[in-house]
């Protein structure tokens, strides 16, 4: 089985812009979760989608949003980018009914 | 909020040495997962422990889940330079269920194994 794929791998944006990141889960997985990883805060949960519905949400501002499509692919959007949004954004997929999550390689976002 | 405290934060050892990384919480977790992450890449799952008292072995790595399911440890025997990386423990809050997709992570342990 192919693993979780994320595009793009690297992205440079300027403050105030918006960005959309994409995640394709492992075939058959219906849950996609998004995480932000920074040196200071570590890995923090953003949100999870299961069968096109947001099932769990972390403590991030409304500028961070996401969606999931009928083929389980997911996108994450960040609007009005801030310098502090620079991070590695990771997506993980799972069957949705058990604990194990499988991570993609991440998208490295740099906000200038 | 369920927190996971990992220790030590940094570990620098020589090849051939043994080491243990700890992951502790004051809360019960339905399961705990251990990941290894290399720079610029996503975490790679090493193991999931589910039953209190469970011990799992993966070659030179031994994982243990505490009896009360509040703590876990990772022991590496005869460390190799290829073991270098960031080790993370993580678990779903509460009893799991619809929270499976929401993992709480420890701060991580950066392991450096010198030749």
C-alpha cells in the first residue's frame, strides 16, 4: 500500500497571504488528522476529519480550517498567514476506528 | 487536558550503550504509541501498546506500557548510530472512541548516538 502523501513538500509565503495544503491518506483509511510541529511547541493537533465530517478539533484560531472529500483526501487552509505559522504541517491517516495513525512526510511552510 | 511528559529531553550516548526513554502522565490512556522522526520527515510509527503491563519487542527496542496505563518506556539495547532521531510518545485522550484521531504528543526525546 502506498503511504500518506502530502503536497507540496515546501512552501514559502508572505504575511497576510493564505495557503492550502493537501493530504492523500492510505487507501481505505477514512480518518485524516492534521498536526502542526514547531521547535517550541512540538506536535500539536489541529483537527481530524472522518467521512467528510470534522470529528475533533484542537485549540487553533479560526484562520486554520480544513475539509475532506468523498475520496478521503483532505485539504488544510490557513488564511491571513502570520510569521508564527511557520512550521512543519503533518497529516496522518487511520481507519478511524483504532488508535494507530500513519504520518505523511509533512509540508514545510515558511512565512516571511 | 491530558499531558504526556517525556524524559529525558536530550540524550547523547556512544554506540553500544543502552538507554531508556520515559513517557509519563497523570491520566489514563487507552493506548500509547511510539514514533521515531528524522529531520524534515514525518514521524514513523514504531509500536502501539494497548494492554496495561504489555511488553513489546522490536529487535533491540523494548516497549513497556505501565500496569495503570499512565506511563510507558522505550529501552534500546546496544544503540547504533542509525538509532539517532527524535522519539515521540503519543496517545488518544480518554478512552479512545471517536478521539482516536486526536493524539496528544510528548515533547520528544532527541537521541544522538555517536560512533
